C-alpha cells in the first residue's frame, strides 16, 4: 500500500510549499517530471530532482553548493532505505533555505553542464 509523504516542493520562480506525494515510483517521477536523482543533505533528508533536467532544457530553479538544480525538486526525509515525511523542523529549515526565488539564465545552466575529461 502506498505511503503518503509530506514533502517540501520547490519549483522554478515559485516560493517553496508543503505538499503530499506517495512513495510510489511513478508518483516520484511525475513530481519531478521524469527520471529522478536523490541527493543527500547530510541531515537525514534528501533533495529529489530530475536527473536529466539540464539536458532536456528545464528552467533553472535554485543554486546548491556551486551547482544549479534545474526543474522542480522536493525535499523528503530519509529513513534507511525508505522515504519518510519531513518533520516540522525540517520543513521550516528548508522553506527558509529555498525561500529566495533565484533568476537563473539558460546560459548559466549551459555553463554549469560541463564535463571534464582527464587522460593519464
């Protein structure tokens, strides 16, 4: 039976907001618009974003540790190999973290997509 998750949704050009999704694969993919990637925040939460967002031309959303997250993403709790709802404190922390709506140009996204090759 699917489990309801309380997450923080962050979309380009929008303030973050609380919403409910299920822990089902198709719901997770639909929420971010395709294949997803999970990025650990180091505090028992995950940022879940579209793995191909930059490649398929999704709009820039927020800057994160020198990178750019394109397309919609959400923050959810992590419990071992399972997802869990955010606590009130986690919800507030990430609402504040992503409160600023950022203007990210397509050129900035393009410049952030680079690959580096090293030959030995």
